[in-house]
C-alpha cells in the first residue's frame, strides 16, 4: 500500500492536529525547574582520570578597569564579536583533580569563604561532592600562586584544613610575598589576609616546588612569572599524553589571546606577565600541547593556535562517554 500525501493535505493535517491539542487543553504546563547540571566534567588523560570541578563564576565587572593598554572601544568590540557581555567580564574557576591511580591531586582551590568578587564563588566543596570526590581522599593540593581565588579554599571559616590528608604545594616566592604581614597596610591587604588565613594553618605540610622540577610523578612545575612573581604553570603527563594547566597565565580566552600583550590589572608586573604569556603560548601552540586555563569558559580545556600577532583558543569538545 502506498500513500500520496500532498503538501496541502499535510499542512491541513498539522493545523487540525494543533487545533485538537489546543481545544483539548493538552498543552504541557510543566513548572520551570530553575536548576543547572552538576558543576563537574571528566575526561581521560592516558591512564589518568581528570575531573574538572568549579568554584563558581567570578564576575570582574566592566572590562575597562581590568584589561588595559588597548582602547576601550576595541576591547568591547572584541567581546561583542565573540558574543560576550561587553559590560561585565565573567571568569570561570576550573580546578582539575587528577587521579593518577596512586594519588589524587587537586590544582587550586577557589575563593573559599571570601566574597571579594560576589556571592557566586566558593562552591568548590559542593562541586567535589557532586563529582563524588571526598576532600579526605585528596593527597596533594597544588597551588599555581597565592592569589585569593586560588588558595582561598584550603581552610574553612574556622581555619580548619579542608583537605586533612593532603600536602600543599606552592612556590616559596609566593608564600613569602603573600603572607608578609608588612603588606597589611597596602592595597594588597585583602589578598594578604586571605593568603595568611589559608596558608599559615597548613605551614607544617607545605612543600615548595622549583622551576622544571617533577615534584610529583607526572607533574612538572614551569615558572611563569608576572601575574605574581612566584606564579607557575604545570605540565601534567600520563602514558604519553599531556596537558598544561596554565593557572593564570592568561585570564580570558579572547582578550588576552587575541591581544596577548594587553595588560591585566591584577598582574604584579603587567609587562613581565605579557612577555611570559607570549613566550609560553608560543611554545604551547608550536608543540600542539593541550591546555587548561583556570579562568577560561567552562570547562576550560582545549588548544591554543597562532593567529596573526596573537592566538586563538579552540575548546575541546566535551566527551560525555568515558
């Protein structure tokens, strides 16, 4: 049996079907849920399992006070050309947890109890719970530097360590600089207070890494100064596969890649940071090394490629079946 259905009859059928639904009051009236998916994502790196957890969005506000050295109008155009809000820069906080089989390593810890950047930060522990990872199972906490949004989640509101079985790795330069009580009377006060709150209670379990040191199996430190003088990025390797955790080498997947010599207001030495950024991004692009940036759009994993005088970020597709 064959059917010869004309376009007109199909349209009539559709109209009649819609009318019957409306007339029969069959339209769905489901409530809006107002919830989002859990804030974690997993992928494999060789034999290692990487779980990215979030500390929540970190809003910086108007870009004109933060990203400098390029005309405001050009910055806004770069954002709108990429369909991004040109009046409020939103950074993510992507913290990878790498399960090497014999140890569980967390990189950076978020804002913790501090609300310097608003109420949406400080959810790292919640994200870990959503991912099924217990704080007591973390063997190592590796800090790229000592800014508040990277070391803020080491202790709780009562200064009790949140990762009771972990050693904490950081550069000696950043520990000394950001816990210096002599800086409490300077504009760095809030950052110093939070560094002291989080790092001093775990002073007896701190380990200082050095440039080019494989301080944990499969994890090598790479000095990348400028954002802070003791800022580091890390090469993470497993079974011949690798990616670079950039920390704060670059804060934005458009602005500081397309214009890598643009200056960022939170850099300790903006020109040094720009030189480091170009040098490291050149190396990563030339060697086609995968990257994860703490502040790129969720979950912050992909590649950088050369594009004229700057670079372009290509996000890795999220693989939903491990």
